[in-house]
């Protein structure tokens, strides 16, 4: 079960809406923050806290790609590999991340520090390649500056 602070945080969101179903997405986001991903336990906690059927919670969560449905490393790198980023070196960066940190595409480094997924355009085509690390946005990536960026994430 969530701790009291998390239950209070979800309750404060819930009362902003006329229907508790409307608080489901922010509650799932909080659950993901707390558990690192939406495990069965995390979704049961959301179901219980919002008093919504588990099937409804799971069905909603499964629709959105922003929710993680399997365990990931402490930090999630989402690297854009759409056209502009690909032309400007995203594939090279993926190879570099694999060589330097041992992170495969859709995999997690052995130390559990990073997971890496490809993503579609994140709206930074003019300053590609671009990525998110957790919720932080980075652009103009190179093999040189990506090391400095990732140093911030232990
Ligand atoms: S193609 Fe990567 S940000 Fe648009």
C-alpha cells in the first residue's frame, strides 16, 4: 500500500475533480514515481486508493505509452530515433551508450542505473538528436555532451 503522504497527495488531486476516474492518470503517474514502474502491486494501490475496479485501472494504464509496464533501471533514457534525430546521429548515440554504459536498446545496464528505449519525435527536430532522461529534456546531443548529462544521474 502507498504510504500516508502518497495517499494524501492522491486525495488532494481526487477532490479537484467531480469524478474520481478523472484522477486516475495523475494517480498512475504518482504510482510510477513511487514504484519505478506500474507493477501489479502499484496498480492495486491505485485501485484501492481511488476505489476504482482494478480492471479499469489496468485497462487505462495499458493504453498509454508514458507508463512503464515492466521494471526499468533507476533512470529511463528515452532517445528519439525519428527522422531528424536519426539523420543527425541518434543511431550512433545508441551504439555509444551500449559501448560506454552497456545499455542495449530496450534494455537495462547491468548495474540497474539506466534503461534505454527509443521514442518517436519529441518536437526538437531543429536541435536533434534529443532525448529525455526521466522527465528532463536534452537536445543537441553528441557523444561528448551525453556523458556529462548522464553523470548527473546516479
Ligand atoms: S525527430 Fe527527434 S525530435 Fe523530432
